[in-house]
């Protein structure tokens, strides 16, 4: 399977930016699976659906229309590209993503997009659950301090009240939840190439991945 490249890793590991640039370089589509969980979280908040209400969540996930076009994301016709990138939706999406009914609902959508063409897909379980048969699988990591700093730089543009300490605390909480949940937790498997991006520029990270991919063709 040469046409799907998976990149998994924790928040702030740089996998989103790396995946997007890599996709451009290769002429592949890019799928940010975290945005799908963020979209569901956004809709749940919008409709005041409790995360304990499995029936309502099942209905929500079964009926949500997520549209991905040119790097923008819309939920039921509303462009939420910017709105889903807040600390609040980040936290809510991590909670939402631990719910099995939500993961099951988003599985086919992700799988179908991958099967349609050549895709760089990134998230927490893309190489383990969504496309385990991919030939090129990567796990991107970085020290928690650096990841928090990167996330803080993004978040402070939207939320001037955010602090580095709070961002670090949130990242640790999300790391713990995303990697210990029962259903498709964030895991590094032996068939993934591990890259530690601490101290590397995004171009250096992309170059490392690109070289591995190119040598596999
Ligand atoms: O990568 P991100 O911060 O946009 O992801 C938001 C949340 O979505 C993350 O905390 C966990 C969840 N997620 C997931 O469970 N599985 C994925 N493949 C991608 C994201």
C-alpha cells in the first residue's frame, strides 16, 4: 500500500504541519483526523448534547455533515475552521474522542477518504486502526515542554488570556487521556518510523519523512 501515509503523535508534535507540507510536496490529499473529532465536539457543544448521553451522541455523529474543502472545514454548512482551534474545543474533542460510538461513527468516513486516492492522514490512530495496512507509517513526537510552547504560540493568537503553564497542564491531561483510553489509544507500534522533532525545524522533519517515503517507492 503506497498511497496512504499515516502520521500519528501527541498534541504539538508538529504532525499537522508536517503532514500538510508533505502532502503538498507529494501531490497527495491531506486529512487531519483531529479536525473531525473537533467538529463533533463543536456540534455537541452547539447543540448542548451531554457527553453522557449516548443516544443523542449517536444521533449527532450519524447525522453530522462534515465538509472538507481546500483546507477549510464546515459542519452542517457552517464554516468552523477557526472556531474548532481553541483550547476549549481541543479539550472537549479529546473527551469526545474517547467515546466508542463517536470513534465508530468517524471510522468509515476516514477509511473512505483514504481509499479514494493518495492521502497523508494524521492523528492518533491512523496507523493502528484507520489504515493499519499502510506501508509508510510515522510516529512524530517531541518533549512535552516544547509541545506546550508550540501549542501556546498558536493558542495565544486567539485567546490572549491563555498562559504557557495552563497549556502545559492541558497537554499533559490530553496526553494521558488520548493514550490510555480503551478504544484506539495513541500508540507507537514497531512498524512505525519514530521521529523526535524536539529541536528540529518543520522543514527538517518533513525532509526526514520525505526521504523515507521516497526510498520506499
Ligand atoms: O490533533 P488534535 O489536537 O486536533 O486532536 C483533537 C483530539 O482528537 C485529540 O485530543 C484526540 C482526538 N483524536 C483522536 O482520538 N484520534 C485521532 N485520529 C485524531 C484525534
